[in-house]
C-alpha cells in the first residue's frame, strides 16, 4: 500500500512526543543567555581572542546539513548570526539529536565560541545546544512576498518576523509617542488618566460604542475623546497643565485615515488661548517628527511637506468659498446639498443638518490643501465646545492642524461660560434627537462643574493618524494588531 504523507505539523507533533520520551523538556522556563547577538558582533574581536564560551539564544532561521557539519542562522531581537554544529565538538549523540529533533523555527540556546569561517563570516561554533521552545507549525518560506493584506494583518506576528519595515514601523511608533510624552512633560504638563467608561460621551462629534456594566446594571459608553470634559474638570480643580495619552473608541466607518480603536493625545492648558495652542502644536510636531524620523521633510501621498517652513492659516469661510463657490454665511441646506451632489461628495442623509452640510463641504476642500498650517474661523454651529470669537460672534477660536489634505489635530480656546455651554449642548441634543448620532449629548454634570468656574483654557487633541501620515501609510497598517473579523472555521 502507498504510504500516506503526513503534514509537517504532524511530523513536528511526533517529534514533540519523542522529545518527551527522551526526557527532553521541549518548553523549559530557564534561559542562561549572557550575550545578545548584537553584542557578540560588537565584541567579536575580543571574544575571538579570548575564546571564552558565550551563551546566546534565539530562533533558528535556517539549517544546512553537510555530513558531520551543520550550519544554521540564529536570530534574536537584536540581529542574526551564523552557527556551526560539528559532530566532533558536540558529540555524536547530541549531533544525532540535533538532526532528529530540531527544525527551522525552533528556539534554542547555544553555548560556544566565536570564529571566522574561511569566507570571513563571523560565526559561533556550538559546544552545547539546548531546546527552548519546539515550534509545531513551519514558518512560511515566502511570507515577504505575500500580497494578501488581510492575511498579513491577521497573522501580524509573522509579518513582523519576516518584514523588517514593519519592525521599523513599530519602533518608530514607540519613539513617536515617547517623544510626545517627553515634549509635554518638559513643558510642565502633568500626565493624567481619565475614565474610559462614561455615562455620557463628550468632547467630540462621533458615534460611540455602547456596552453594559454588570456590577452597576448600567449601560455605559466607551469614550470618544481623551477625557476632554474630565480634563476640563481638572482645570476647575486648579490644575493648570494636563495631558493624557490613551485609547479611545468611535463606532464609525473604516478607511485609510479612520479606525475605531486607536491612540489619542489631548492636552489642556490653563491661562492660554488658541493662539498659544497653535504655537505649541507647531513646536510639538517639529520635535516629534525630528526625533522619530530624523527629518522635517515628508512625502505624503501626492503632497511634499516641509514642517520647517512657515505654517499657513486657512480661513474656513474663505477656503470653502474658494473651492466650491459657496458662502457659508449666505446659504441654506438645500443649496449645499445641491453643491455636494454636483461635487460627487457622498454623505449620510440620515440626520443631515446644516452642521453636517458645512462639515462635508469643508472635507471636500481640505483634500486640496498641502499644509502645514491651521484652519481657523470655524463656525459656532460645528464647534459646541469652543469659545466664540470676540470680533465675530458667528465664529469660534478653534483651530485644526492641516497636513497633506487631512486634519491631524483639533484644538480651541475652551468654552468656559456655563450658560453658553448649556445652550450649545441643548442645540446639539436637538440634532441628536433628530437622528444625528454624532451630535454631542447634554452633560449636566459638566455644566455644573463649569458653574464653579474654569479659567481660560486652550485644549488640543491628536491621534495616531498623525503618525500614519508621517509614515505615509494607511492608519490600519500602522497599528501593531488592528482589529480583524473572526476567520471562518471553514477557511
């Protein structure tokens, strides 16, 4: 009868059983490593001269048997180095066990000495080897060429293992947020933590996620801002500079710029206004760009961006009029809808209002703007938490950071008039009752806090979209583990 070919996974499961029978622990807890591979390479000449044993550990990325000599490559988090296993050096039985039990992908610990091969390649001659973790699935041979984005993101651990650019992105992401934190703390801002679960969402126009709190038998929302209304309470409490970096959640659509679960930073600065905020944000972006990418010049999509140049100001009303011909001070909902249809702008007709109409017009115009710069002069209708402009009551002291046709941050002189705030909340609640799920909720407790007095405050928020733009990649690609739909059990 013809032999039935078993899978490579089954072969490895069989080896696992044999390892255990042979008294070899395939998953020991202890590791004796005293050198990382990068350290071995840095100190190679000294180690080669001394010929003292070193102990390294990592994943086997290759195995090439040549009779009584086997070469391999070992990889740890710092780099890769060649190994040599000689039957003479490790003994006949250990050599046989190596060939019998060890596969590419296994984690091993190697005790040995460094040497140069005839071709001059820095290597380690093994004196002893020990299994640290047996792998049950073979590593894909050509993962780097895989074109299926869903598969790459679903098995992100393999994408990271095989793709140096993804590992580099993760390192840059860490530097990005670390530099934000360093920038804020260096300027006297106190890092705080505010609630993720809220009775009332606030601080943004967005559709929230709803969940249930079993202990309190209460429906609650996941926050849609980085504690805006909570950080303002801290301003009431007497704190003058606060910021928070954390996760927030918006139950909305997905595209190259938008995610539902992402990292955000917001700061609040007492005795400062939006002019102070724009100056600080310009300095912030220049510093984090330099620290993360070692440059202030970027190519983002079709745009060439130089963060070192003079930052522009874009007036909301003038910009919309320039690109659409619509004067927002002399128009109505019907005229804007007609223009949106003419411009082939898709928009949600449910709960559509003048607020949403303005927003859709602006988003069309924004795509034409290179930046860097700040959008100013935003109408009071779309800025329920911003202080009105003393020179023009129809406008607010609000600013948006514009780079490469997108908004990468939003800030304003915060509204601290409790009666004005209550009135704006009521208008937002009317929009919400009419079907606009992104309109803000009426937060009576926040209004009450304002009645105790809040000083002039500037607030600003930015999300990881800023990082993905500077990386010139879709936002989803710049998350380490983006949310994926469960895979069908039949696939």
